[in-house]
C-alpha cells in the first residue's frame, strides 16, 4: 500500500508551507507584506464570508421562483423522493422532461 501516505504528506506540505510563509519575514513574489495580507488573506477570507452571507439571503417575493412560465406549466416540477424523470418521446430538449407518474 504505497499510496496511503500521500494524502498525509500533501496535508503536511500544505500546512507546513502556509505556516512558513505566514511566520517568515519573506513575502510571496517579492510584494510588500501589507499587499500580500490585504489582497491575499483578507481577500480570500472576505470572499468566503461574502459568499456565505449572500447564500443566506432569502429569495424576494417578486422573483419567478414559484411562478408558472409562459405556457402555464411550473418552471420546474416538484421533486418527489423516489420518483425519477421520464423522457417524453417527442422531447427535443432536457427542459421537456416531466416527472414520473
């Protein structure tokens, strides 16, 4: 079992390299330390925080989420556990799939 140590080694290198980069006085690519901090660490952490925050915002009532489309059918059929989708023989696109009866 030669490959069992590879994930552990990869984690060790990633964590070790990150700790070395953060604690050493050197900066990545010769940029000033403040630049790496602001546009590296703060940007990466900030993007994760913004993404989580935006995903928690509820859909507005005026959105088309629960409205019918132009032909009166629901935009997406309700998902029912245990029921798949069947292909209508005359379907020309995946959007014409219908819920299984």
